[in-house]
C-alpha cells in the first residue's frame, strides 16, 4: 500500500459513510507569474467544502487551462479523487484537490477544527544538536537555522541546484534524510511522485512537518509513515475565496492556516463516526 492508495481508500470510505455533495465549482489560476495566491487549483463542493492543490509543477497549469474544467461540475468528488492514482499530472492535481475537499466536508460535519498554525520552524525548537532536512529550499530560513547552530541538508530535484556551502548542503539523494533529526517539506511532494521515497528515508525523524494548502486532507496515511504535523489551510469563507481568487486578489484571510498534529489528531475513524451521526 502507498500513500496514494491509502488516500483514495479513505475518500471511498467517506463516500460510503456520508452522502458527499457533488462538485459545485472549480477555480484554476489564469496563468503563471501572478502571485503566490494564484498558484492553487480549488475544488468546491455544493456545501462549500473546499480543497486545493498546487498547480505549478511542470506543465500542469498549462494543461489545466487547456482542459474543460466545467465538465467536472456536478460530478461526484470521489470520481475525481480517484484520479490522484493516475500518472497524469492534471488528474493528480484534480484528484488531490477533490481529496482535500472531501476531507474538509468530513471535518465540518464532525465539527473538527484543527488548531491554528504557528511558525513551523519555530515550533521545532532547533538547537545545536539538530540536523534539519528541507524538502524544497526555504532560503529565507537559512539564517535562522545557522543562528540555532543546527546543520542543514536540502533535498532538491534539479541537478543545477546541487551545492555545498558552510551553511548547508543541497543534494539529490533522499537517503541523506536518514541523518536528519527534524524535517520540513512543502506539500508539492504530494504531487511530484517523491512522497513515499521521502517518507521511507526520513520517516524516522523526531519531527516531520509537511506544509502547504495541498496538505489539508485526512493526514492518517502521512502520520502512519512518520509525519508528525500536517500544516494545511482551512477555507472558512468559500464564496469569498473564489470571488477574490477570480479577481486576482489575495484570498488568505478567507480561511485559516492550520496544523494537524499527530499526537492531538482524533483520527479518521473517530471523525467519520462523528460526521455520520
């Protein structure tokens, strides 16, 4: 079993336990180079439950823009979520957004509100004995890692970024995550076929944070493989989010950055039972 199959299994169980509302709307950013808020696809269900997925991997955005996204309106979200198991990047992005929307629906039905997110790196409490692994290079955090006296290893996919400096090492080798005590990763790993490999090498770390709006779904498969915090985004005002996104306005305050911590998460079984009452 992979994280992908586990995600789809949970979506299917939610579909069997609840009458999931159909897809009511889909938003896709109109192009590249606009703003950080214009990097995410959003799928909204008829009750307002909303899920998001990153679009700027490879040619995913261009292919989404060339697709007939209106054809997905009215469909069952589980049908779209199953596309997450496909190799096609458009199907995977739509599938992940649908999975997150299904998860949001269950969270709402169960009256479950993840805690508001704090600073992910600050919550780690880095010290001189720590070795931080970054998956995706957060260069802005390098001075903080240096000030904490911690080591830093960055895992990247592009060979031209490989380098070693006094402050950090950038590598293509996921096996180097095995030496890291704490790991922080962008949720793009959910879409670029690296997640299971990353977790196989880094899942032993004392703390492992996966962050970004794409990481807003049921975190159970992630927690089972070593992730300790899923830092996602909860849409609180679905209409405002889509209205602002389409106007190319910042939509961040239409929701809340949240953190689901493994040691405080009630689990899928408890949530689905509460939602089905």
